[in-house]
C-alpha cells in the first residue's frame, strides 16, 4: 500500500498548510486505494469538518467507518462524540463518549467531563425552541450526571457528600 502511504503524507501536508479541500481529496483517494485503512477514513472525516460543503452525514459516515475498522481506538469514538455534539446529535454523542470511556478507562474522566460540558453548552442552543424550565433542568441533570461520573461519583454519592458537615 505504498500509494496509500504517499497519499496520506500528502493529505497531512495539505492539512498542515491549511488546504482543507486538498487534504479531503487526498484522504478520499486513500479510502479508494485502501478502503480498509481506518486512518484514511478518520482523516477524511477530520478534513471534511473543515470544508463547509461537506454534509454532516458524510462526515459521520467516515468517522464511523474508521471506528468500525479500528473499534478499539478511543480517539475515533471521542471524535465521533465531539462531532455529534456540535451537530446536535446528542444520543449518538453520548454513546460515542461512553464507548471511548469504556475502551480507555484511564482517561474515562476526560471523556465524561467533555460530554458533560459540551452537552451543557450546546444542547440549549440546538434545542432552543424547546427550552423551557423543564428542558433546562433536563440538560443540567444530564450534564451533571456526566460531570459526577468524571470524578467517580453517582447522584447518591454526590448528595451524601454535599450533606456532610
């Protein structure tokens, strides 16, 4: 797969140069030359995020293909989570961050806290039309659940801790 390696180098160089359409084009070629290359699919997704004309579903498909080809790579799953939060696909984001945490328990607090903070930041914007007091409360509860997970507490443990004098 010499051709794929050469294309990957060109793609990364284009990314470094800020030429995102060229990088995307090179990563797309990698996925055609070597469709079983997870790094090529991941690069295609990452470059696609930076090219405004690329559709959300195409980016998500490339991320998922990378994760399917290398299912034990937590970075692929956390990237799916991050992308899904921005796209307003919160259930997909939650599942992806959970998977990353499961695959990389040592860094699970970071995945949980990232989801908690990003969900808290993004959900009210995406769901603005539905944001009443109940909606805000739902967002805060889910965010808090993941922030507590990040520090190793569940809701019961947090309440107990807060009530101690």
